[in-house]
C-alpha cells in the first residue's frame, strides 16, 4: 500500500475513534467527569480562579481565527479549557455571587443533563423525540395548572391534543416573550373578509385593512429589554413600546396607563398587548395584575405577564398572593433556568386559552404536518433539545413543597438583608424586596438627609459622586473575586427621579447565608475607603458638609 | 421543639441536600452517569426499546397535570425516566437511523457538555460568562474565516471589537435565519431624514416613508419552512415569501427568479433579501450561489445563504467548489448541531460585513451596555448557554482535516447508495445526491416506464398508489425499529410535477456502512410484500399492466 493511502486510512480510522471509543478512564477528561459527579462545588472552587483577569488579557488566548488543519488531542483541548476557560469563567454557583439570576444547580441536574445530551433528541417533531413530546406536553400542563388552576377535564382535553398546545417551550424568557407577543400581534389582526391575516399578508396590509395608524405594546418602564427587541423584531418598532411610569415600588401607575391607552386609541393606534411584570428584572417588583387584566379587557388588548423571574412564587402558599391576577393573563412567560433551577437554556410561555397559539401555527411537507403532535408547529425555534426532561425532573424531585421552601427562604433572606442594610449607616436601601431582589447603594445616613435638603442642582452633583463611588465598589469587589453583586441604574421618586447607580442583589441561591451577605456588606464598606476613590468621597463629603452640619445640629 | 417545626426543618434540610450532596456513587443515577461515559453506544442500545409503541400509549405515562406536593426520590425519577422516556426515545445515534439530520456524537462531547452545564454560564453578558465571551467570539471568527477567508488583519481588527460582532450564536438554524433576515429587513429600511428606521418606527411607517407597497423575500420553493415563519414573525407576511420554481436538480431557476424580481420591483415591492440554499433540507442540493449573488446585487437585496446543512462542506478541499459563491453572501446560516457534530441547540449566523449586525443592536441599563463586549446586544435570544465551548472543541479536536474526512465520506456513501438504488429494480432514485442527502421511492423499473407512457390522469392514479406504498413502507419500517429513513413529498419535473412521496436518506453518521444501507433497502423490499399493502400493490400493478405489457414487448 502506498504511503499516502496508508496515512489517509489512518486519519479515517482516528476519526472513527472519536465516535466509537470512549475516553480512557484515566484521561484528564474522564477524571473531570468523575470529579464533577463526586464533588461539583469542589471542582468549581478548585478550578475557577477568584481574582479577575482583565478581559483584554483573557482575549489573548482566543485570538487565532484559524481552524487547525490537524486534529489535536482531547487531553490537550481539555487542559486548554481548564486553564483558559474554566479558570476564567464566572462562579455562578457560588453562594457569595448574588448579582445574577443564575444560581447553584441541584446535583441531580448534572447526570440527568448527561442523559439528555446522550439521547440528543430534537423536539421539533415526534420522529426525533418520541416520548419527549408527551413529556414536554405534560410539563406545559403542569405549569399551566400552576398558573391557571383549571380542572382535570381541561387538561385531559387539551394537554395532548394534536391540534393545540398549552404553551411553547423556548431557549429562554426572551424567546418566550417574543412568542407571546407574536401571537398577540397576530390575534390583533386576524383574517377577516378579503384580508387573510397579518401572518399571511404582513403588517402594512394589516394596518391598512383595519384602518389603524400604528400599533403599540404598553408596559411599565421597568419592563425587560426583551420587549423592545420584540417590538423591533415584530415590525412594531421600538418607539411603540410605550413605557409607563412606575410608583416608588416600581409598579406601573394605573392612572397613567389608562390615560395613555385612551390617547393611543384616539390616535388610532392598536394596543396589541398590555404587559404586566411579575418580578421586575432589576427590583423584583410585581405590577397590580388584577387591575391590569381589567384595563387590558377594557381596551381589548392581549394581557401578557412576564413572570420569567417571579412565576415560581406561585409554589409558595404564603407568598402566591403577591401574584394575584396572574391567572387572568392571556399568556405568561416563565424561565425554568431561573427559579426552577434547571441549567441554562429553558424558558416557556403558557397560554390560558389553548386555541390562541394557533395564531402562529406553521407546517411543512416533511415535518410538523397538520394533525401531527409535533411540537415544532407552535414554537419560534425549530430544532430544540429535550430540556423539558430537566424541568420535569425538577418538578418531581423538588416537588411543590421543595420549591415553596426555596421561594420562601429567598424572600425571607431578602427581607433580613434589607433590615441589615437599613441599620448600616453607610448604605441606603433603594428598593425594598417584594420578592427576593433588593437594591441599595453607598450613601451614608447623614448624606441621605443632606440630599433631601439639597437644591435640585446640588442633589445632582452629590449624586454624581455617589454613583461613581457605588460603581467603583461594585467593579472592584467583582475583580477581587470573593463576592459579586450586580449594578443597575434606577430613578427613585424620593430623589426626583435623578439617576442613581445601585447594587442589585438576587437571593435565589439556597446556599447564600445571612453571614455571607454581612461579609459582602463589610467588604463594600472597606472598599469605600479605597485610596482610588478617596478624592471622590472627599468631594462628595465636602458638598454635603453644609447640610450635614445642619443635620448633626438637629 | 414542636413536631411541626421539626418537620419543617427536616424539609428544609432535605432541600439543601439536593444542592450540596452529590448522588451516591452506587445510586442508579451515578451508575448511568458512569455507564454513559464508559459505553454510550451500549447504553443507548440497551435502554432504547427498538419496537415502537403507539404515541397514544406513551402519552398515558404523561397524563397527570399535577405537580406532586411531596418531593420524590431521585432514584424513583431516574427509574421512571429510564423506563418511560429513555426506552421510548429515538435512537438518533444509531447507524441505521438515516432519516434525520441528527446523528451520532463524538464521545468527547459528553464529558465536555457536563463541564459546560456544571459551569452554567450565561452568554448574554461577560459578567456571567467571562472567558466564554472571547471564546464565542473566536468561534465566530474561525467560522467566518472558513466562509469568507479574510486575512489576519481583518480578524485582528473585528473579532473582539466591543462595538461589532462577526455573527450571532443561536439555539439553532431557525433563529439564525430569523436573525439574518431581521438584520436584512432593518438594513432595507434604515433611518433617513425624519424617518428613524424600521427598528424604531415599525413596518407601517417604513413602507410609507420609502413609498413601497410591500416587502418580500425571494427563495426557491425548496427553502426551509423557517423562512415562512420568519416572514410571519418579522411582519412581512407569509405570502411575501416568494417561492421560485426549481430545476430537476432542485436548484432555483435563475430566469424565473429574475423575472419575478422585476415584477416585484414594478409593483413597488421592496425585495428585502434573496436567499440561496446550500444544502436543501429535503434533497441536499445547492443553489447557483455565484449567480444569485449577482442578481441580489442587481436588485439591491441582501443576499443570505442558508447553509445550515451544507456549510461544513467547505472543510473539504475536493467538495468545497460545490458551494462556490457562498463567500459573496451578506450573511450565512450554519448549524453546529448538524454537521459540526455538536449536541442539539447550536446554530449561528455570520455576517460578511461586521458593521451590519448593528442594525439589530439593543442595549439596557444593567447589561449589554453600549461599548461593553456583551454578546447579548446582537443576539435574538437573551440568556444562552455556553454551547460555543463545544463548537470550539469540535473545531480543535476534529480539526479541518477531520471534518473533511467526515464530509467526504458522507458524500461518497450517498453516491454509492444512489448507485445501489439505481441498480435495484424495485426502487427509483428521485434525487441524485449532490451532497450527502438523497431521495428515492418504491417504484419498480417497469412501472417507471409505464408512468412515462401514461396519460396525465393515469399517471396521477398510479402515483397515488405508489405514494401510499412508499408511505406504508416508511412508517412500518420505523415502527419495527431496526432502521429509519424519513419521508417527504417532492414534485419531480420528469413526472410533470405530480406530488411524489419519497424516502429521504441523510448520510452524516460516520458509523453508517454500505452494508447497513443495503439491509435497509432489503427490509423495504420485504415490506412491499406486506399483506397490509397487498391490495394497494395489486391495484397499482393492474393500472400499470397495460403499459408494462407494451414495455415487456419492447
């Protein structure tokens, strides 16, 4: 055999090996595999480097745009991933990382994920998913029941119906929100007379046929940014996401909402949907859903509730009243990779009326044929993994009572931490926790009083310094790597809506303790004394001094 | 301590356990975990039941809409999953399951997926993904270079640029196509004068400002169904996906395309995009991309290429010429979970010009701030898992040469199988493989001749029988569980475009051998003799007999 042909055959053989020969039990990758199963927390602790490298440094390891010609060894790539990726990843499971909506995972999720990946099903159609299709439909039924509490007959009738779906699974809350508002838009401009529907004929003809000048979605200004993205995508336009002011509890102002709706109506702008929020991303507040439902009905708008974060509060008997009115929503978004503790990549939207999702129905010749039970006929995505298996397992293994404990503990911890902040003279609580999210900032007690006495101009100047200090503390704490809170910008009414940079804390990790939270606060207090921010603190103290002297005199 | 409080504490403790205590090494779940690592093929073989249960039977195990109050044991859920889900899932990795675009996974993908899931990063922002962000940007660079072959300076300039992206990762090809056409739509109606752009002001005002009567996307009738979905979603309308006829090789007819474009132009309909296909889903054919690029330029339309399937053909030096012209595309869709052999849930779209994706850019207060490197500012999805790590690992461990072998083998195998079918007197090759997909049907040689001699009416009647027989064979073979080919419906020109049900074979699994394909064909030949289809075969033979006698006489 000529040398060249021998070489070619050897390459082919080695290519087959990656599909047929498991990693050797003593290989680096197999060791990690075992290590993660035996001790996930330890693996993450040992391999993620706490102190943060600058991103531009990290980028140097990812600078080559060339795909290598020759294959490299699995062990070499594994070592690279350990040194350069795992080491410089974010310790989302750490109990002192309380700035994200991503927290620790239950142990059982890991081996179950491995089964899911090994099976490599595609849920777009039964032909590539079989039992995963009824499993996903059951998961939708279970969560539909959690929200809408219909009777058994209802679920018996609809859950596995080939022509309908109770909801649509997605890779996350954004796609879930898009799906909801896509359906809402299509329902707002249905087929009629010689008009074949907006889905068939598009936005231009829809508005022309129905005699509208435009279309809008109304939500509080605390609405998730995915809604603007949705408005862009759906052809509504970002400026037609009408943001209504909120009260000091970050809840939509109902009088303003109604006024705006009347205004839109008078301008011949179709209100496609009114969106309520059950757990705002930044502050965890819940809109008055009951009242929103009523206003939506009044203006014949689809009522969507974005409960991506707060939805699982329904598991808690003592807290579910916070979401009262959610059962009146035409559609509800939930994120399973948030408070259902499923790995990243699982969101969903539920529809109260199972016939409504047909407004976005689609079919093809070779799959999702009409009358098939293929889930793909009412999802935005096409090919999708079997994440429903993990949601199903969470609902069974954690159970309603387990989720109830997790929800209750989070809310209690948030209240306790809010008290601690209020008693600490260096920090100011900006938003009280309604669910398990709170915000605060660096702002000593005396400065709070000074701010209230300051002129608008002075207030803005003082505040600019405070913003810089809070931002510095947040960034530096993150870089030090022991703890992480996130940061956002709010406009509290008590300070005439001047922009305030705040720390944002999300308390969903069951392993986060009050002691850990106290340590986070102590580290922040220390960082306020950091030389790098000293001039900022001095300038701010000087600005306040006039008022603070007065205060101290009181 | 009162009994009730004791119980409550016990529940809390057991809830913590699932986050802190790994599964015991001898538990069912740990055993499966090890089993999959040691012998994936064996695990799938042992646990997936070959013979198919009726879906309505399977549904009985997923009928309860109630979330259990009390948690169940992990072992109990694991057993349930093994018996009811894994057993009744689809053996996508089986070398004799050649009907899907989902095939076997390289072994190393499983432990690597476990690392990815254990890290639970969220790639929407660097704050929750750190090194995963440059890693994903590198992956986009590598694949951009595969398609567009720019020089090192180009990638040095753009790959990690905070204000631009070379492309957008997605959960799959559908979202990738949507993203491409969303950008194309926004680029077609940019801000100008007092018009703020379609992204801001929506479709209605865009068309009014630019003086158009409508908007359209043009593609061959072999275009993926996700394009109609996209047209609905984007407000273009499904009827404005203009489907152009194809030639007998399933490639778009260029004269018809140009004619249609002129017609649209005359009707004042803006052509948003001309879409070329590099690997049609049903037949694996490639449009004449060079010519499409020219026509797109002529009509000032965005040129998008859907290479979800065929893109990786570019790895093959001897076959990449089949995709000639792809480098002229403004955007290209690729699916990593298809021919890059990554687990389900990874697609992406690349943009030739890195400034173009800014047409769908979005920002928020607390993440994806302007100037940050957060990937989320140009993705349709929000929270997303770190699938890029698996694509990266595939590109390194398999390498260009490895993928080249996989691509070449697939194409060679398809050609070999096509020859076998052509030599088999019971079957008719319907579409010759250009890449690694082919279609054929049950239609004996003498019947093929009879069909060509039949009147249009006779042809349709004969064909109806043939369709039923092919459909029966496909379904029954699937139910028997040894092998699987999929099924679609084509309109071959040689039969005056009468709808023909065909078997569809996708040859991407490197473990599929010619012997396996021969067995599949033998089983199909046997099934044609099945009593359940006997009357159909008899009726068809009778209809043909007149012509076949003539034929035999020749």
